[in-house]
């Protein structure tokens, strides 16, 4: 904890700031030297400061190219006295996003790594392989420092596997949410070594699907280093992730101890493993892994899982076909009834989904979105009860009007089989898609099938007896318990993300969709009770009453979305940028300029809850899009414009700003080359963070440039985006672009804009920005800085 307290005491550690490049680096070096002095003779410790420069392209956040210069890595290698040929890498990052102390993201991981280095260095047990500890100083700049290490540092060549320590929340248990690629032995190493395992292949497949707007250094080591690894992250309380509330006192000592125990054990296991040296020989497919209530982890090769899944599905289909087709005289009526029940079940799901999503859209349109953000139970009372009531209502009506006078027990039996059929089909399809998460479907086929076989006689007896219900519940216990556990983990991760997912996504629709899916899954083998019980009237009235009351309360606005509670804040996130813009013509003359404070709410509500506190933010100052300029002429720090609607952005007029370190932009050369092409060379200097936007003029096309791998990749919308950063000092940035051009290009061949972002120091906040931020209510977290935007036509 002392390490954690001391790192966060430095304050926000933005790349390029003295806090990040000097104070944090000096503190790490001081602690590493102290550890080195007390290490045993059987170990050797080497320390290196790397300041790499490089460039790469990512298809993340709409697609962009990243360029970095003179950023900082602190690297420590612990190895046997006689050296080691192979190494395992442990990675954390000590930089933070602006305006936050970054305790969980990611100072706590660096503190854990320091303690692990200390423990291993004092150990009398020799290591077989080296352990490289990378304290990387530019992860928040979209994974730049890890790229600098893995592509340029000499120690990177010896790394055969890695563990990446990250955060998507503050404290709690650290979840293994990515492994591989392939290399099942790595998961087996985690299972064998970790003292408090917590892992989920479901989280891995959700994360790698791209629906969560985040990424980690895992991607860099995998894609640019071709190295397998394990990705861990704290996921609890994501509401204060990347905010001023991410302080060291909010991370419990138990969380730090638990993470330390796990990572130390896994690193020791890998550093003494014979498989590490030959990791590529063990690259044979993916692995299914999941923890059971956090007690232990089950892991097995995906190919074994595929065989198990298909066998389970085959047994279920065999059971169903035998039941439906026997005796032959009843085969056609049985088939018809089975298909009808199957259709009714699917129809009830579709009706439920449409109905609940309609409610969610209505809630969003009337301005009551995120009412559950601080009070999660509201979402369950609103959408959960609506989903359950709709499902029960559809089947009650089917029983009353379609199935009247039919045997209740035959119906219950038929609808049980219909659910079994749906799960068996889902199991087959998901397995065919190659998703490891298909194991969930296996649980929902295997256990109900066993249950049905055990209590087959009770199914046909009259009345849903207590014995029948108890045996039925017992048989369903495992899949239901696991699904509830998994659902809670997913909701714990996803609910806070809805507060930072942009103004384009309707969070109520997303959450309502999740709740409906969970409700359908949990009710799938209980729908048959609608046909077994005499009446569902009481249940329907109770569920409807809860839904209606909750809906009225939500519409009344009684559930305010955000909270400033000191113990458990759930703030609204707002980005506020004091911006000066200049638009130049072909001759370099300024044809238009303005200045204002650009305001972005980070969720669907925009800043509708803030405007009563700051009345001058009204409809007359909504952000206009400068159509002729890349990215609407706005200084986006990342190409996330597609996540924000311009109608939910405001541009409050303000005085022009004059930074002490302004952008200097020069066209160094214009060179005509064959095939109607031109090469333009530039020089740019400015603050540590800049964004470059490129838009070829009509008839022109960007063909190659000196950035990334040389192939320009357009962002969503067609413009090209380059994220630039540098460490404490850097030479001017030189780059060139090549474009094919039309024969006549009197209005220029390319529009190029530079945005400069001042995240720290005297230039960060103007008096006007300070004054505005002070007026924001205490339930907001407003990250503010100054920036400039200059557009040039060449």
C-alpha cells in the first residue's frame, strides 16, 4: 500500500508532464534500487530506461494511426545470476488520464509489481527463466509504450509469455478476461498457480467482440509481438474509473493482497516452467475456462469442449426425436404439437423483447434515461418485471385460448421439451461458430435433460406436487446458480460502462435488452409451469403492479441518475475544452476564427441535467459542424465523433486563448512525382498531445504516408486521424503524405488540421474554464483542458 499511496500522491500523471516523466520515474527507480540492494546473490537485477519513438495503426475507436516520440518505459529484468535465455513479462502502466490520480488504473498494479519484484528478489529459490517487469509510461495514450517496448527493446526478443495488469473498475477481484491467443497451457498455468482464481471465457468473447469501447496492452503484445499472455483487470465499481475519485483509499488492502498473491504465484510458476521456453510448440487451439463462484477454475481445450457440446446436443436430439416419433401412430400429432410449442416459445420471446425495448425507448425519449444508474434495482423492477409479466401473459393466453381443454401435464411436458429443443439448437449453432461460451448452453441442455429423466414419472402425475417441484428445482440448481453468478458479473461490468459510452447509444435499450435475455434464459425451463398451475393471475397482477409503479416513479423523475455520495459516488462525466480555432485558405490567410468552450456529455443524456445550473448553455449554442473541415472542425482527442451526436454538443462563446507553447506548422516541401502524384512534407511542433486530421480534397486520394506501416487507414466517416504524443522533450515532428491528384486542383489537394491539447501545466485551464467548471454541480466529473484547432488547405 505504501507504494500505491506514494505513486498516487504525485497526482495526475499525463504523458509528457513532469509528474509522469520525472517524478513517477524517479520514484520507481528509487524503489527498484532499494530492492536491488537487498536482493539475494542467486538473482541478478538489471534496470533500463527506454525512451522509444515509433508509429502504428489500430482499428480501434473508429480506426486511427498513432505516433509517439520520446515516451518513457522503466524496465527491470530479474534473472538467475548466470542469465537466462527466455523471459516472462509482467506489464503495468504508471501514467494516468488527465485530471485523475489513477489509483486503480493503473498505479495499484505497479505497486503490486514492485512488491512482487521485492519478494522474488529476496527468495532463496532460483528461477529458471527471467522475469521482465515493464512499468510502462504511456498506456493511456492508446497503448504506445507497450508498442515501443515490444517492437524496439532488446529484452523483448526473449519474452515468451506475458501477464498484463489492468483496470476497468476500482478494486475488488481481478478478472482474467483475455488469454492466448491459443496456448491453453497458459490458462492451465493460471489454474494451477493462482490462489484466488477469477476467470471467464465469456468476458473474453464479450471484450474481443468490440462492444466494450476499451482496449489494453494485451492487444499490442498479441498483434505486434506475437506473444501469448493473460489479461487481468479489476472490474468492481467502474463508476469512478477514470475520474478524480480513483484514489488509493478506495482500494481495499484485501484487493491488493489478493492480486499480489495471484500474480506472484503465476509469475513464479511461469518463470520455472519448462513450457515457457517452447511456448510456440504448445500453440494448439483455444481453451474454455470459467470460475465456479470464484472458488476454482475449470479449464479444458476448446476441441474437447466442442466434442462434449456435440455429444450433449446429439443425446438431447435423440431423446426428443424418440419421444416425438414414438409410438408411430402419434408421430404426426406429436410433431405438430412440438413445433407449435417451439413456435409459441420463440414468439413469446420476440413479443417480450419488442415490448420491453419499446418501454426503454419511451423512457429515453422523455428524458429519463439512466434512471437506474445510481439505483440498479430500478432496472430490475422496471424491465425485469415487464419481461417476466409479458412472458407469462403470452403463455397464459395461449393456454386459455389456443390450448383450451388440453391436458395440462401433456402441455407442461411439451413446453419443457420445446425449451430443451431451443437450447440444443443454440448449443449446436454456437459451437459451430467456434465460440467457447457454448459451455453455458451445454449446462442448459445437460442438467435439465438429466432432471427430466430422473423425475419423468412425476411429470405425468396430476398436480405440481411439492416433491416434484423440489426435485425439479434441485436438478436445475447448477445452471441457474451459475447463470445468476455470471449475470451479476456481466451487469457489474456493463452498468458503469453505460455512463461513458457516448450519446449515440441508448443505454436503457442496451440494459433492457440484457435483462430481457437474462429473463428469457432463467425462465426457459419454468414457462412449462404456466401450463401446470391452475392460475397465473396473482403472479401477473403482482408483476404488473411493480412495473407500473416503477414506471410512474421513473417518469416522475424521482430517480436521479447520478450521485455525489462521498462513500460511493456515481458521477456524470463531462469533457469541457476551451478551444480556439483558425481556418486558413490556400494562401495561408486566416479566413475564419472563433473561440469557445466546447462541452460534451459522455452519456445519452448529454448535459440536459447540467443546463439548469448553467442557463447560458442553451439551444442557441449547439455545436455547428464545419462541413468543409475534417472531423467537423472540432478538436477531437480521439476519433470518437461517431459516438456523440452534434445536437448534444455545445460551444459556449469565450475569449481566445494564447498558449505559451503554441503549435508551429510548416510545409517543408511540395514534390511532384510520377503518376499524377504529389508528396507533401511537414514539420509540426507543439505540446505533448496533438491530433492530426487529414481529408483529401475532391478528386484527390491519400495513397501512402510516413506513418504506421505506410498504408493510410481512414477513420469512420472517411477522414484520416493521427494521434500524436511525446514525452518531456522531443524534436519537431516530421512526416510526409503522398496523394494522387486531378490535373486541375486549383482549390488544393488536401485539407489538413492540427489540434493541440494542453492536459497539464499553466496552459491547461483558462480563467474562463475554471469559472465554468466551478459552476458544474458536485455530481459531475468534468475533465477540462484547453486546445487549439488550425485548418490548412494545401
